[in-house]
């Protein structure tokens, strides 16, 4: 079986390295695209406009920090001539991963 696209859920903990190593090996073997997906766990909705602004600022800062980390992780793939895509989703972790569609 030839893999065309790999989806690797990432939470930026040390055990992710094992999953990334396996994905890298498969991607290299099959010349597959790899999507590294990070799910920002959704916080319940804001109660008022001020809280909404704070929540949006929190998500924006968190997303930027995660984007930088994912870009660093993708360099290994890119140096090997592979395509690695960062994907950041806000939602519930399990459902976001299961609902993700690779196009």
C-alpha cells in the first residue's frame, strides 16, 4: 500500500517525536504529504463582548505560538524534499481529528 497523505496529530509533548519519526519515515518511503495537526481545545463561549475580545486575543496568540512550533517541526520534512503542512484547528481534540478531511 502506498501512502499519499499522512495526518499526524500533534500536542507538542515529547511523545510526539516518536509519531513524527514514524511519519517522516513513511513520508520519505512513499513521498507522501504530511499534515501536522494541532487542536486548540475550545473554551466555552464568552459571556459578554469584553470576554469575547479577550478570548479571541488568547486564541490568536496561542495559534501564532503553535504555528512557529509546527514550522520548526516541518523543517526536517522540507529539508528532505517532502511537503509538510501545519494545520491548526480550534475545537474538541478527538472530534476535530476524526472530522478532518484531507483534500
